[in-house]
């Protein structure tokens, strides 16, 4: 891989990592934050998102939102468990995409089917596909740990 490609992948990884970290940590630090309003106003798959917003499920969903975003961000910034974090990021972006979709439009976004959630999901796929944590990240170090020698399949998820 050429130097320019490495720099580009590194900056993409750290940039989206910071975006996810900031989105998550602001939710963690705000005791008033909840995903309830977002999911209750879902335009697509309303029944599913209403169920998610139910008081018996919502605390778990809020926890996953807050800490999922935060930990995905930390992992991407540090360049460790990038593949696993990217898959989790794709899952979260899909979860966030459908509530705002009024097929085929995204209201207020001047978009036709594709919005920022789709772009973020694609970025996560690029990071997973290019083993982005091995580019100036901690994945090289982690893949050489004794646990990875003992469980070689773990390397698949580390990078």
C-alpha cells in the first residue's frame, strides 16, 4: 500500500472514530438523553421501533447507543478491534437509518434513499475490508499477543 493510501485510511479511521466517540460520550454524559423520541417517530418499520422504545427495552437500547458509539469510537481511534467495531458500526447505522426513511426520501436531508447513515455504514465497510487498524493502529501489537496464538480465529476479528 502506498503512503498516500495509508494516510488516507488512517485519517478516515480516526475521523469517523472521533465522530462516533463524540456522539457516544455526549450521550453518556447527559443523564437526560434517550433514544425514545427518535424511535417513536419512526417512519419505516414503525412497529419494530415502537417496540424498541417500550419502557422494558429502552434502557438496554439507550445503553447500547451510548456505550456502543463511545467504544466504537475509541476502538477506531486506537486502531484496535477495527473489524469488529466496524461491523457493530454498520449495525448501528442501519438501526438509525430506517426511522428517518420515508421511502424513497429522507425528509429534510435533500436525499433520495442515501443519507449520512448509509455513507457512515459504507465507511465502516471500507475500514473493515482494509484492516485499517493495522495502519498506525494497535492491531499489529494485539495480533501478536499470546491469546491470538492460542486462538488464531481471534485474529480475524482483531484485524
